[in-house]
C-alpha cells in the first residue's frame, strides 16, 4: 500500500504531541483564563463582588503572563529530556508566582481607586489556574525521576517564588490578606491549638496502636476481632463520634469536679481522633512485622539471637518503613479531622472555617482551610522523606 506524497508531507508537518498531560493542562488553563472570574471586586466586605476574568485584567506590563503559557504549550510538543522537565517546573513555578502577583497588584490598584474598604477576593479562575500550574510543575518533577529527597527539594524550589512573594507583603491588599491582618492573634492562637489537638491524638494513638499492632502480628486470633472493631470505628462519622463522647465525658466531669474534665473541648476531640488514628497505625505495624522476610529471621536465628534481640534488631528495623507509612497517613488524616473538632469547642483552624461559613465570609473560610492544607502537605513530605530514608537503611 502506497501513501500519497501530499498526505505524507502533511503528516510530517503535523507536530507530534510528546506530553499530552501538559497539553491538556495548558488548554484547560487558557479556557479558565477566558471564562472564569480571576478575582472578585466588591466595594466593601458586606457586598457581593463582581467577577473579573484574567484576560480583562491584562494591560501594559501584565501581558508578560501569557509567556509562561506559551512556553508550556511549546514544551508539550518538544521531545522529553531532563532539561525540558526542569524548564517546565521552573516555568510552572514562575507562572504560579505571577498569578499571585497579578491578584495582589489588582487588589492594591482597586483599593487606591475605590477606597480602603474595597475588597478584592481570589476567584475560581485564580484557584483553577494555580492548581493547573502546580500540576504542570508536579508532572515535570515526576518525569524528572528524582530521588525522594531531591524531589522534595525540587518542590520547595517550585513553591519558593510564591512563598517569597507572600513574605514580601505584596498580596496583603487582597481580601484574604486583610482578614489575616484583622485576625492575626486569633490566627496564631488557632494554629497552636490545631497542633495541640493533633499531638494530643497522635501520641496516645502511637502508644496504644503500636503494641496492639505487635500483638496482632503475633496472633491472628487476636487480629481478626481487633481489625473488625477498628474498621467499625472508622465507619462512624467524625461529628457523630464527637457527639457520642460528649454525654459520658460530661457525666464524668460532673462526678469528678476537681479533675478539670469537660464534656466539650479538647478532651472529646482528642479521644475521638485517637480512635480514628488507631486503624492505620495498628494495620501499618502489623503489616510491617508480617512482611519481614523469613530469610532474615532464619539468619538471625542462626546467629544465636534471642527472641527479644531478633525483635528489636531485625523485625523492627525492617518493619519501620511500613510503620512510618501508616504514621504518615494517620498524621494527614488527623490534621484534616481536627477541623471538624471545632464544632465541639476544641478550637483550632476549624473555628475560623465555621465562623466564615456562619457569616458567609469566603475569605475567612480560606484563612482556616489554607493553613490546614499547608500543614498536611508539610507533614506528608516530612514523613515521606523519613520513610524513604528508613527504607534505604533497611536494605
């Protein structure tokens, strides 16, 4: 079968798509830039804002933001290479910082043109564009095939321009920045309280869950009902579990008035979150101990190790990476669930979230949500690095 010369020439002229993921991300970003509100401008905090798309904000000096999109589009048709992945990560990082700069610059301009009461909120277009920029950078870092440590460092470099921009105070004119300025002390207190809630649940969960996991690994008869019970606890909604703890703890506080117990607040939140944290910790401990190779046990036996020595010198080091993976899941889960604990008076960032929902203040909701996301990402990255390091040591 012969191919017509004209068709062959047309096929040769058609550029090949080497990165379909990046192409889809760029096309979705362009669609969001022209159809979704990038920011919302309102004369004050009480009035609903008017959405403004990204293309409507472009003026002299701002058109440079189209350059990263053009570079990413060009990269989708470029053959893959390590330098290309590094370039895409850098461009995605600069685009993310550029979007934040544009929103802050527009907020400062609107405040000067209207009044100090004017509010410029981040719209859906900004969040979608920021997400797509982050996904483009994440895809490039993933294709770069770096070690876990270098991958984390690459991610820090991707976020560094945006973090430096935030530290400079340039986006402070945004409504989110004004909410933070008005509630700085409340925000800081909520942050410490959130960490306290997570720690008060994580430490008891480790103290209880690890021994239970060891016992489950040694006895299947004990493991079956234990895992079934912990699975049932996981199926109970968090707010329902907190509510179920209020009554017995309230009765206990009334019976022991001198102990400082309360039916609401930190105590029921810590108990409820501890119960939720037990399953991944117990499962990670039991799974880690169960997957220790039989050859390692035989070698330790041949060396004359006692059962205790075998446990601490062989089983625990080899099971530690899996245990850390369970701890990683548990920590991220607790950071998120601690938001719900604000409904029973535990405080934390959840208090800001529910105050914002009650007053229909989206920026106040974001002021509570964004640090929770940042804490979860930081904890996940830190524990991921620790698990990778332990895995290399156990090899």
